[in-house]
C-alpha cells in the first residue's frame, strides 16, 4: 500500500471493529512515495504538523479506503486480502519540536600526542537522542559494516601506538546521518632530563657545572633566575651554567630554572625547578 501515515491524538483509540476497518481520521504525516514494496531497505516517512496541545498517542497505518489506496503485488501468495503476502515493519519513530537544535558529527580537532599518552575525542552531545559509532574504517560505511566499532558514546578515549585516523558516524533524532574524522599524530615522547637539585662551583673539578643528561639529543634551552626573578644565565644545549653572573661568582642559595626541550618533530616540553648553589 502507498498511504502509510501517522495520526496524533490526545487519547488512545479503542475499537471493536475488525482489523481491516478504516479509522476515519486525516493523518498528520503521510508517505507520498508510492507503494512500499522494497524488502531490502527501510523507507523513511517524514513530515511536520502543528500540534494542538495534549497529544500523547500516535497511530501508524493506512487511514483510507481500499478504493483510495494504490496496491501492488510485492510477492506471490494469497495469505492476505488482495493477494498480498508482505509485512510492513516499523522501527525508530521520532517526534521532535520544529525548533529543536540539530548537531552534526564533530570528532574534534586533529591532535598530537606522545607515544603512550591518552587522548579524548568527540564532543558533548545528548546520547539519549543521538546514536554514535566510532571506527577506524571508512567513515562512509553504514553501521552494519562497522565491524570494528570502538565505541557507541559521544566521546572516545584512545591511546594509539601510531598515527591513526578515527571516524565518527552520528545519527540524530531526525534519522539524518552525518560523518566526521579526526587524526591523532603519535610522536616520540620527551623524557625528563635528570636535572640535579644542587651543584658546587668551587673549582675542585667535581660538580662544578649545572649540567644534566641529554640522552635523546633534544635541543635544550636553559634559563636561570635568582630569587628576585632576574635572569642570571641563559644557555643552549651543552652550554652549562658555571655558577657565575657576568663573570663573578654567584651567591650561594636557591636559583629557579626553566629547561625547555624540543624534539626532532618540533614538539617541546618545559621542566621547572630549583637548584641550590653551594661553594
């Protein structure tokens, strides 16, 4: 049949008539695409109506006499009147206000992380009105094809071992589907250098420099400030502080340092602390 429609009412309908009698009302939404006779896919019936207020029930069916309904022989057989032997299955019925906001899939911005770091992807959406599917396969696949679904929530927590693109499939309350993707670039981590908390620049050849390891050969920048915030030393890579300020021995006490390490990918990390100078 081609006249499948929906009628909303304030109360349920109770009838003692047979299943094939017509309920004589005008449906608010009605399918206009001809007979529904494709056994391999769902047919969407959609439309809008102005609510009168107090609608609590809806009925789905054909609200017209047979003479006003176009019939089609979908498959052979005589199990039902007019030789039809098919069933219409109904799934995913949604009703929403016309001014309700609709959000599209948003997997977030591409991110750079160190190997072993965890990252959260996605956005804050009402998961009771939307359906989410995360995958690492093509984002144009349908849900039944997403055999490697990672999550069905708005957010996805991942800790990739290599650069990976994640695809997000979202179906909103209108049954519309949108897609998005995000790439997480994985880089080697910058391991903290072993920075000492004390050194003794007294000329005995032992611990005379404020020096620390750089096993990964990152580019290093070192900045030393005194307790008043004045810069007393700046150096790069293996240019270490010898405990002097403008060629004169610095006073004993604590000095604040900031060591900035940059790896070969341009990623940088800062390390802060205090080193005590003793004579």
